C-alpha cells in the first residue's frame, strides 16, 4: 500500500542503480479490494469498510475520455457532456436528484460532482450511511449518465444556462506554469475547461457521447460500509444493460521532457517573483518490491532535502527562507519542483543559500546522526501503520486507490506493506541514502521565472548561471578533495 501514511509528496521518483535487494518480489494487490468486469466490459472495484461504520460511502465513476479525444469541431464537448450529466437524467425524479445531490454536496470539503481532464472524466458521489435508497439512486444516476444521456436541444440549452458545477484537473488549466509544462505536447490544444462556442445542432454532441462513453472504457469504484455481495449484485443489475464498444484507440497523453534552457513567464496573479527549479524524469510503474524500494529510497532522500531547506530546521547549515518542494506524476513523467519566492537581490541571495545547501548535501550527504534521526522517524511511523490505516477516512482510501491505478502502482495490503517496509528500513544504510542523494542532486534542473509584468530584478538566465556556477564549483571542490594526496601517503 504505497502512500498509506501521510507523505510530503505524491510520487515523482528518480531511480538510481543502487539496489537494497538482490531479487525482486512481486507485489500482490490488496485482496480487500474486490474487482470484476461485466460481460459488456464495464469494470468495478469495491472496498467494504465495516471497521469504519460511520464513514460516508464514496462512489466514483471514471470514464477514460476527456478533452484529448476531441477533434477540431468537437472542442468543449467533453466538458459540456459533464455539465449535461447534471440536467439530463430521466432515471430519477427531480425530487430524487435534489435529495441525492443535497446528501452529497452538504459534506464539508466535498468534491465537485464531475471532474474533467485530458484523458478522463470522473463522476463523484459521497453518501451518508444507513441510506440504501440513496445508493440505489446514485447507481441509477451514474448508469444513466454512462449510457442513456438525454442530449436534446432543451437539455443542452438548460446545461449551458445553468451554473457550471464541474471542475477540471488541473484546477486552473490556464496557469502560466502549467501551460509552460505542456509545451511540445498535444495536450496544449485540448483544454478540458473549454466550452463549445455554440450548439445549434445537438447531433454531433450525441455522436461524440456514444463514441467515447462506452462501458468497456469505464470503471466504478465504491468504498464504504456496504454489504459486499449486495452491492456487487446491484452494480451488475444496474450497469449490465450498457451498450457500445470503443472503435477507436483512446488517445494517450504524453509530456515532453522539460527543456534545459531557462525561461521567463509573465504571471500577473503573483505579487512576488517566483523561481521554480524543476527536475524531470520518466516515471516507471511500481510492480515489484525492488521498484518499490527504489521509490521509498528516493522519497526518503527528498524528505531529507526538504528538512534541510526549511527555515526552522535544526539540520540546516545556512540561513534559509521557507521554500516549497512538491513532487508528482504527470502523464508518465515524474517531476519535482522547488519554488522560491523573493524579490530583487533577495532572490539572488535565496538561490545562493539553496544552491549551497544542495551542493553540501550532494557532496557530503547526511551525517550518521541525521540518518539515525530519519530512520527513527520512519520506524516510529511504521509502528503506527495499522492505527493510521484504521483512522483513514473512506474518501482518502478512494483517492489513494485512484492515484495508484493512474500511476501504475500496485495497491498492496497493509500486511505486505508492513513486511516490505520493515525489511527496507532494516537494510537501509547511510551509504545507500547518500548515494541516492548524490544521484538525485546531480540531475540538471530547468529554471522557470514567474513574475508580474513590471517586476525588476535578476533575469532567469542570470539565476541559472549563478546556480550552475555553484554546482560546478562544488563538483570541482569535491574532486580536488578526493584526488588530493593524503599525508599518510608520504
């Protein structure tokens, strides 16, 4: 169960050749998750949680289609279909729909009813316990959305006039940094938040819907205190009637490697310039114990780096302002971004402090005391694994499952996680951590400077040159120290 505990990052990993195990052991999917496929190709996955009797019942219908499936004359169709889902439904009465959505949206921090992205559309429902009629209504609404959408001039006009309840992933598809990341990618011309300019004839929209909303490209996820056999029977009965089959391959989103040349981007929503240093690599799915250990080792070293870059950290060697380090998997790319917010000379000084700390960590690594502290922290976290898992709410369990599925990570049971993690920590050495630190911090970083239009200060080219000089000087200094003859050799 990678990521069962609270982590600072969501997944990016730069693999090294350093291995802690000789032979890889296959990872076994958590048997607590029941899964299957209906005769029409519709997939389902269910996790029953009787140990969480008061948690809400979470449902997610994931359709493997999004804005990337749109042709030039279909721009905005995927988002409009998501909006139609809220007004089309003939499976439920208006009163039933109001009850269903009130039960869902009344929860604090509830997800939007629909999320559209480049390669998927996700329908979200969160229901209170002890309301079996709501579960039945939710399944009927999802099935009608999946295969019996009423696409008429009336429903289209109603959807376009109504408040848009849907969200996109990412939240802001026009964010300058995000648009920069999509450079040289087909995703740049397929915005999931885009709306069609006008719909005079709903027939093309209906054709698009039936082409891409096919049961063989859908999976329903259910997490909550439900009776296992009953919910599976209900799913089978409700979704078995769906028709259709994909005739075209589903477009696969791909990102290009980040360019090495620095770039300056105007972002007038910022009040202070922001320098973003990005490390980018291919993401490799985690299917066996060896790749999982690589992931854990890389994650530990990023955590060590994060400690050292915090202003209040006892581990830091230099004065640092707070920085933000985030890692994530984006369409088969693993990316870590370090953000520094400062103005003018403050940005130059802050970058120098960060660069010096990175060089120090790369060349000297952690001390034995720092390593022991890190190992103790992780061992303590592991000792509370099952208590943490027992407190994890159903919406977090759902999020973890969806993330694992998306990133090609086997979602293992807590028992296997505990066994493998204990072995990993028992075999972990200071040498392994410092080797991985050097591997990660030797990777070149790409530089993006985001700034308001009128801001004055150092250029991004100057900042990258400053950082490269620090890195190069550190490498030369380390090399000189390594090659210098010792007094014992004379």
